[in-house]
C-alpha cells in the first residue's frame, strides 16, 4: 500500500513538472511570437511615418509604393505569426488597398519630376534632412533584402542624395550671405569655402554642382576683394595713427 502511495506521489510530481514545463514552453512561444510581431509592427509604423514626412519632399510615387510594399510584407508576416488576430487581417486589407491606390496614382501621373524647393524654416529643414537620411537607409535595407532591385535603388538613392547635397550647400551659402551682410568677412569666407569643398568632393558632378560651384567662386572672389580692401583701409588707418603719434611726440612743446 505504501509503495502505491509513493508511486502515485511520484507520478503526481512528474505530471506537475511536465505541465509546468509545457506551460513554460507555451509562454516562451507566445513571447517569441509577440516579439516577432512587434518587430514587424515597428517596420510598418516606420514606413507609415516616412510616408507622412514625404509631404515635405517633391512628389515621389515610386518611394511611396516601395514603402507601402514594405508595410504589406511586414503585416503579412504578422498575420502568419498571429493568424487568429482580426485586427491584423484588417490591416492587411487596408495596406493592400493603399498600395493599389498609390500604384494607380503612380501610373496615371506624369513622369516629370518636381523641383526641390528648400523651406526657409530651419527646423523644417532639419526634419527634411533627417527624413532623407532615413529614407536612404530604408531603401538600402530593402535592396539588401532583395525586396528592391538594384536599378530602382540606384535611381531613387541618387535623387535623395542630390536633395541632401542641395540642403547642405544651400544652408552653407545662406549662412555665408548672412555673415557677409553683417560684415563678418572671415566667417563668410569659411562658409563659402566649405560649400565649394562640398560641391567639389561630391562624386556625382551634375548641372547643379557645376552652376553652384561657379556661383560660390564668384562670391568667394567678392569676399576676397572686400577683405583686401578692408585690410588696406586698416593698414592705412594704422599708418596714419602711427604718424599722428609721431607728430604729437615731436611737435613743439607749449610754454606755460
């Protein structure tokens, strides 16, 4: 009788341990599912945020399509991880509709590209620059994953690179002009020299880089001439002051 009781106790312990192990395994699987799903949700959120920020850039249906396809791939993966979720199924339908609408719009729009006009607001300009950098990183990631062909990646990355260059150069020129207006000629020259260096070092020499280099070189020459004029005036004034000091020193002393 005692042996049966011991056997039952051992069996009960084994059952408890087994149930606990199964429960822990299920919890671990659920946690892994939630982690994988959260990772895909972060991709969707980032893509949608980038689409919102594209409003500050020239209209680009191709990038909108890339980001929508990225979101669709992520939400479909979420659906495979959590097939019972109705909200994920609804999200799949929503993104599919959005992608179809963006593809239809892309097909109906003219291929002519809009010019990139920089805003005057410094904070907005920083936001645009951050958006461009994030877009370039995202496109590169999609190209590495095989979700984006090399030709499309190169074409879109070049356009984003040109905008990034324009922001950098125009900002330096703007600061240079402000310094020049305040007669801070040394600072102005540094800004324009940095702009010229940025343009010259850029690997893609386009019509924009060529025309801007010519413009910056003219402004640098003007600043150089102004500096020479200022230095000449300062030297003349210094010489005059020294001459006045000598005259004062050797002039006849007044008798009291």
